[in-house]
C-alpha cells in the first residue's frame, strides 16, 4: 500500500498518523473541522478544559453520524420495497400464458 506518516493537530496537540495517500485530504479536513468545532464550543460555552470541548465535539459528530445512518437505513428500506414492487410488476407482465 501507499502509506506514509502525517501530523495533525487537534485541540492544540499534535498526533502522528500513518495513512494512505487517498485518505490524507479527508483526514486533514476532519482535523480542521474538529478544531473549528472545538473553537466554536470554546467561544460559546464555559468549559474548563480541552477534554470537555473534545467530548462535546465527539458527541455532536456521533449524534450526526447516527442520524445519517438512520436516514440511510430508511432510504434503503424504501428502495428495497420499491424494487420488490417493480419485480412483482415485471414478473406478472412477463408471464407467458
């Protein structure tokens, strides 16, 4: 694989990661997004330390992720039902008498 090491800073702490080249852009963007969220929480709420800010950011992202999973699951179920309906129509119309 095409792995290499990068350093990203999250909540003023550097982290070294071994990643693939394909993941570099998304990881850097995720770190920047997380830092922006931490900055927003820091300026809007009275938290005492970075761990509180990280915990709130993690909760926000986990909640959003679960919402998206639920939405996708609902869409998947709807698509399966529509495909079953289409299959039934096709089966009925393709029957040779």
